[in-house]
C-alpha cells in the first residue's frame, strides 16, 4: 500500500502522526509520503520516508498543490487537520480524516458523509511504555505537552516559584502558545524553571523519567483526559492532575487529583516528596495500567489493518 499522510498545522515529529501512525505503516511494509511543514519547524525528514514540504497553515491553493504531489500513486490519504478537507485535489484516493481538533457537529456530519473518520476506536490515545523505568525521584517535577493558558501555564509558573525553597526544579517540555511565551522566558531567565521548548516525544519521555511527578494541570474547558497522563504512567511517574484527568488517574490509582490552584498542587508535590514509598507505589500502578491498556504497539496492527481496508487492499489483496 502507498499511503499519503498530511498536515499543515502539526509539528512533523508529532507523536500521533509520526511515531505511531506513520511508523506503524512503515513497519508493516507500506510506503508513506508525508506532507508536513518541515521547513517551518526546521525538521529533516527521516530516511526512508518520502516527504513533501508545505507551508505552516498553508493557503488552500498551496495545500492543494502539496497534496497533489503527495497523493500521486497513493492508495489512501490520511489528513490531520480539518482545513485540508477544503483543499483536496480532484484526483485522489480514499480520504481519511483523523479528528483531533474541536469541530462543530455539522462539520463532523458533513465530513462523515464524504470521508472516513479516525476516532478512538481506530487509533486510541496511547504512548510508548518503557520496559523498566527508574523509580520516581524527589528533586524535580515535569510537564510534557503544549503550554497554554488552558493548560495552566500561570499556575505552573507560580508553582515553580513556590518550589524553589524546597529544592525542587520544574522541567517544562513542549511548545508554547504565543501569548504565554514571554511569561515562560521571563520565568526561565530568573531561574524559576527550565523550559526546553518542543522536544520529539520519544526524547521527551526519556527526559521525564525519574521525576518526582508528572503534572497535568488543565482547566475545566478541557473535556477529555490529557494524553500526557498516559506518558507519565508509561514512565512510572506519579501523576498530579486537575479534574479533567481524574477518571484516568483514579481508575489506575496512580496519582493525586487537585483543583487548579497553586497551593493545592504545591501541597500534593510536597506530600509526595516526603513519601518515597508512596511515590514508588503510585508510579508502579500507573506503569502497570499503561502497559495493559495504553501501549501503542498493542494497537498498531489494528490501525494498519483498518488503513488497508480503507485503501481496498485487505488481507486477500495482500496475499495475492
């Protein structure tokens, strides 16, 4: 099968796109052309992957031209942002939309009539669970993922300042929304925290290992559990989360649920710092639950099989 995977808004190293879907297709022996904003993010495509560069947030005309190149001889097109559905070339293979952004019910219904959709049943949120992570430490906390007001940046910076007297550092690993970048730069400049910016997921996960806890401080506007919780669980970290992540954390018994309040989060961090046995127990529970339910390699074959079916090359065609 020849598949084209396309985005104009995500980082080319996006974990869901590159390290799960594309990697699964390549590992299954399929050819992949990847349309993504490589130049904008200063990313060199990996070896063995056909690449088509496209502008970040490309206009419909430029996006259509890039897709036209990408779908040449392709059996399937998987798009990762809704805007690309308005830039599809006339001659194209079956189209699949991976629904990852907030859209209206009308947009969703219209797309469903014309294209295939990827939902949690096809590509569940997942992570790469390490075989044996180190036990949680007691000198730093970590946050993985995009940084924005909705993801508690103000609270994170406030927490970092409160943690300094206790000898606990904060590592922030992820790109930031434009509106909060000055706040993060100022906090890093005065030594409150370390902000690493965007780091490819596989490296970010290794950087998180051995932390005291993983932080998931989403506001009430976030309706689903943050995927970073799975990342923390997969690396054996206790999780400190706000209510949007409560169901996942309480279900696995792997952390603490607190309100989006600096005092509450600070108390949770300090309680864990003083109790190494509890840290180890919470981390072990999360790791076991992640290995059982959220390990991406366990889901990869089902995704590839569904992609083959959509492309019209199911098991019978592959056997010929």
